[in-house]
């Protein structure tokens, strides 16, 4: 089991220089937090003391979920269920079309190497005509080792993703892709969401995306073990 680095040894802001510091910004419980920081071994040096308190709070949430938009803005939620509520989308269920038309087509490409290469898996989903109430229009993979790639599976091998949408109807709800770092949709999760104004999200290298409370050293490269995709 992977250990999460402790957040320790906060220094005075005068120790953070403009040449070596980086900026982190995220939203949590409706408030945006921004601070410069430095990584020194297992220590994090903030210029904003409030950031340390928030990070320690997030570090104690084993099912922490993050929503990532097309501009790479981060919003943290205590768990995946809270993230879903924020999108005002009933969990696990598709929209029901009453217009007799297909509202959108959603495609995801999962790749084992960075740069959308190395083989992988593709899924497609539609918002179909007259989908029965409560009907599932998602792909659920509780164990990514069941995704066969040269008999090895995709478990802990995902390195880049592409999420593409063709939207025909503005009333259609956006599609999403969520990955978890444990099987059976548990552990830390990351969700990418498309709306009418965002037709694609491409992640060339998942190692650039933080996994768990930022800015710990964990990232999403070769980490995903379960996923959900669809509407």
C-alpha cells in the first residue's frame, strides 16, 4: 500500500524565493486557495499558512475527489458522491431524451504510454433516443486488469487519456471520465467533465496531474485501477 507523504516543516514565507517557488491554486468547499510553495524533500514550504491547514485536512480524507476542467483548474471534494452533487447530476444514471434525437456522442481513449501511444482501449457512449428512466449509459470497470492489453490488462498502466464529445443538443448533459487509484471505485479519484462549451479534454501525460492532496508527490501516471465513463 502506498504511503502518503506527511505535510511537515512549514517555514516562514521569507524562505520562499521567487526564483524557486511555484504557485498552487484550488477550490474547496466553495472557497479558492492560492499560495506559492516549495518542495524540499518530504517537506512543503508555503507562503500562506492557511494552505497548510487545508492540506492537512484534505490529507485525512481517504476518498478525496478532484474535479479537473479543461483549463486544469482543480476543485476538491470530500468524496466522489459530493463531487457528483456539485454537478447536479443524479449519480449513475443517464439523461432521458424526450425530443426523439441523439443529444451527444462521447468517446474516451485510454493509452498505456504518454503522448496517446502504446496501445489502449476506446469506449463510446451516446445520449440515445428515449432512454428508459434509470437506464445506465455508462461504462463501469471495477478492476482495470480486466481490460485486456496483450493479456496484461490496463491496471496501473494508464498514462494518457483523450475525452472527446460531439454535442447535437444544448440540453444534453456533459459526459465525464473518472479514475480511482484503487479497485471497486475507492481511494483517491480524478474526474474530467465535458459540457456544451468544452468538446475535448486531452491529457498527454498523467504524471503532470496530482493524485490526492496537492502538492504531495503522488501523481496519476500508472495509478488508475478502476474507472467510470459516460453520461
